[in-house]
C-alpha cells in the first residue's frame, strides 16, 4: 500500500490505541494462570494477534465477547501442535520461548520478516542451564526446544534487550520457583521490566527486585480472583507519534494515557517539554500544540522506540537535537539509525551518527519526497508525521507496515484533519 500525506493542520481529540507491550504480557500471564482471565481494551495489532495465536497453540481457549472484551481460559501449558509462530514480534519470540519451554513436548518457535534475522543466541546459552534442550540456525530462528524448564540461579546479559528477561521472569513465576535468583548485568529498558513485574503482580506473582540487578523468587503465588480482570493500558509508543503530530501541526488532545504507567515511552513527555511546544498534562488527557520549537537533548537508551517520533519532532525544531542510544537501534525491524538517516535524508533533514549519538539538524524545512517504510512500522509513522509539515506531499511506500503495532494510525490522524490518500499495490 502507498499512502500520500498532504501538508495539514490537525485539531480535535483522539483516544490512544491499546498498548501491545501491555497486551502481550497480559496474554502470557493469562496462559500461565489456570482459570479465566478477562481482558478489557484488548489490542488488535499484528503483534497482538500473533500473541493470541501463540497462547492458543500453547493451550489457551479464547472467546471474543460482545462487549469487546476477550475471555481467556487456561489450564496451563498444553500444547496442541509442534510449532508456534510469533509473526514479526521481537517481544513475542523472546517472551514466549522460555514459557513454551515449560512443556515437556518438543516445540519449534518461528517468526516472519525481519525477526528471522534477529539474533537469538541468548537462548542457546541460557536455556541449557535450565535443563532445556535447544537448537537454532546459528543463533537465528527457527528455535527448537524441549523442556521442561527447571529454574536455577543464573546470570544473564541484559544489554541487548530486556525482552529475554521478561520471558524468564514469567516462566520462573509459573513454575512456583522458590529460593532462586536471576542476576542481570547491563540491563537496558528497565521501564519495560517494571511493566512485566506490574503485570505479574496483578496475576499474583511476587518477585523481589534488587535495583534491576537481582530478581529473587521467594514467595509462592498469592491468591487470585477468578476470573482475573485486566485492562490493557493505552499505548505510549503509538501515542508518541500522535503527540509529536500535535506539537508540530496541532493543537490536539490525546486521551486514555495513564500518567502512572511504567511504559518506557512515557518519557516522550520529557522531550516534548524540552522542545518548547504547548503542553498541558492532566490526569485524563494531554493537550498539545505548536510553538517556537527549539532543539533538545534526550537519552533514549531505555526507550529506543522513541527515536522515530523524536526524529520527526527534531526535524521541526530550530537547531541541532542530540539523542543518545543509537546502539539500541541495530536489531529492530530495520537498522533504525541508518534507516532514519536515509529516509529523513530524502525529506531534506541531515542526520549525523556519532557512536551512540544521533544529531538531527532541524528547522531547515521538510521537503516533499517519496519515502519507504523499510517494512518498519515506526519508520512509516515517523515519515507520515513529518509529512504534515512538508512543503508538499510525502509518499510512503509499503505503508501497511503500521499494522504491526498501530493498524488504525492513518485513520486516527485523518480523523484529526490530516489529508491523506491511499493507493493499493499488488504484490508480485
């Protein structure tokens, strides 16, 4: 699909989409919890749908209720089949692999698209320490595993992604592990582990967290109600693009974002406050609009998914914006540092990469251009947001990449007044 964004002014109010970070963790917790879980505000992104498919293959029964909720019935891990596919979800493959390893049955875990190129050698090293047989294609998918996983005191490297740790924490919790500790060095994206622990606590698991360096399992699972009711949070990751759109082409109001959320991308508010836009933050809504925007500095080491929306913001800020955390961008749907440099280069924005820093020269004007998503949902959304302030139309090829995380994105910005046109393309 090709989407053309026309220079536009936005106004109005929008509800944030459901968080796939919250949704996928809730799906995993529901699978590991015997009885019924009712999910309110469930997501419908490709990653969310992949998570639902995985838990069904691992034994859960899912019912879509007339009021929009999902009921998930589980009796623990009971595989029906020998293969599960996590789509293109990095969290999915990293979280569900240790969970699937709780089964005694041999299981193959696979994915699609860029996930096939992402390194998974973490599991080759760690799972054998937990009595799990594992095989991979030289550290890449598919993964073949056979458990059952037996918790043990281990040390893991958290420098590449916190998602591996999320899966281990949930798997340990599900076994009723006691008197075992996971020690972590160089953990990145700590807020995402906060979210994992928050979901686990909601489902009755208690984990002692010592400064994100030691995670100790001591208590047995707390009593839980049946059914468990869990409301999926509004998505700060997707909303970051809406908020940036409001800052450069608003004003708009964004609702359904929890200010007490542990989602890492809530940090977008720091960048927005620093750039000088109009910003009013209330308990139930955020109002945001343009002003004389200035360059800012931001540390994205714990929230690397904010790079794309912040690059779109920086392009409209006078001066050179500096964002830390480039090293976290290599193993995403694309190498996002290079992709942002190249795609925004087409729009006339100069981006310089210096070791772990990205420097964006803003305020020079955004040019009309033909861009490409690189099959990366966040690149597509970043180009679309930048197109609102371009001197002409911005075309986005392979624009359907947004379906991975935010299928309604174009519909939502159109509802706020963005001019856009769609052109279906035929895959050859």
